[in-house]
C-alpha cells in the first residue's frame, strides 16, 4: 500500500459519520435558503431562453411586417382560452361556467396542413410525443398542474363554448417573449376545436410566419443551434435584480459550505498532526478532506436544489425545470469545491510552516 493510501486510510478512520451527516444537513438548509431566491429570479428568463433557443426555424417574420414567404405556415397567437382536465370539467357539482382551477396558456393556432412543419419547428422542445392531426400539444408545466399526460383528453373553454381534444405531445415549459412573458402553451391546428378558438383567431392581431430548412426533417447543426440561442438571448430580458441576487445567494452558499469544510478539517486535525510528525508530506494530506468535502457539498447542493424545486411546486405552483435546478446546483457545488480546495491548501501550507521539520520529512 502506498504512503498516500496509508495516510488516507488513517484519516478516514477518524471521521465521525454522525457529524458528517449533521454538516451535510446544515449545508443543505443553507443551500435551500441560497437557491430559492435565485431560482425564482431566474425562472422566467430561463424558461423563455430554453424554449426560444430550442425552436428550429430558418426564418421568422411577423405577418403584417412583409409579404415574404407567403407559403410559410402562419402561427396565430390567441389568449383568453381556459384549459381544464376532463376530471375537473366533469366534476360532480361543477356549475356551468365554473372554470376554477383552469389554466390560461398562450394558444398557438397553426394550419392543419402544416403538422409536419410544426414538429420541425418545435424541435428539441418536444419532450414527449409529437403533434398529430386534430390533437393538441401542451407545455410541461401546465400539464403537470392539470395532471395531464400524453394520451389524455383536455377541455378547452372560452366565452361559454367548450370542446374536448386529445393531447398528443408535451413541450418544454413556455414563456411567450412577445406577449409579456406569459406562461403556458397550447398548440392546436386550425381545424381542431374551431368552435372555441375560431372567433378568437379571426380577431387576433398577433401572427408570425415560421419556415424551416428545405428537407423539413433536417436537424440543426452546431452553428445553427448557437445562432438560435444568441437570437433568443437578444429577445429575452432577465430581471435587473438577477445579478445581485445571484451574487448574494452564492456568497451565502459559500459561507455555509466553507463552514462545513472547516469542520471536516477540524475532525482530521489530530490525525494530520500525527501524520506530519511521522514524516508524511503535507500535500499527501490534502486529498482526503477535499474529497470528503466535495462529496458532501455536491450531495448537499443537489439535495437543496431538488428540495427547493419541490417546495416551490407544492406551495406556490411554480414549476422549475429539471435542467434549471440541476445547472444551479452544479454551479453552486463547483464554486464551493473550488473555494474549499483553496482554503484547504492554505491551511495545510500554514500547518506545514508551523510544524518543525524532521529527519523523516527530509528523507521523503
């Protein structure tokens, strides 16, 4: 067994599992306090950027702006439509016109002949299923709120009219950057539920033509994907408080996580002093506390972000996408691990300078 493994084994034996668990819980609680405000502040911008960045189109232009590409499918945006699950609509005792518990997503109405073009346009935003004739696509957050999955039916209602349609696809959570970042999306063909959406479509002033690349089913290349994300960035406006909120949240998280790292090093201090006296190099003693701290920090960050996501959904009905909370957790964990590595190296250098050199140290 190498000297490094011998030293690591001695260090691990001196760790207190109960104390490590308590430190991980405290770090998770600190992480929840740090992340909740940041996730809330960045949710709207993240959802809008994720959806816009994953749309796949070669061109996009408002219908009223020019007559370019008149053959391209036109998507008309409609608002004021209520969506309910069939269970809500058929609930015993529900009065006519009672739409309590319904959602009001933005509605995209597209030409029924352009179903294939719509599937290409949505691209990676399609999470489950795909658009089908006379069926609807619904965004993930609205579907979760209503308890709807692919294959279920939903009820579309407006102005006293209603109709039932099947759900054939689920998309990413949606934020419409063209109408004040409204949330939720329902996508319908113009011959689907026309008795409800038809009058609204006829009076809507918001219509956009999208056209895809020749060949239809081609997937975007790396350069096209980057250009779409940059285009989305130019349209999405994040709240001005996001940067200070991010800095304050990260600062609080680093304070909490560094306290946990110091407690790990405090547990290992007696055995580290003994190993230094026996001639073990200080550099060999850094890896174990850093590995323990990194593992504890990563698990605490992931647990905190997952808990915040669940808490926001259960208490406030705010849907945080999985990539959003995962990216936040991994970013926080990486920052804390780097800070812990710097702090550990500094403490070991200080300990090595304060410890008198021994003949064994010199020989090694």
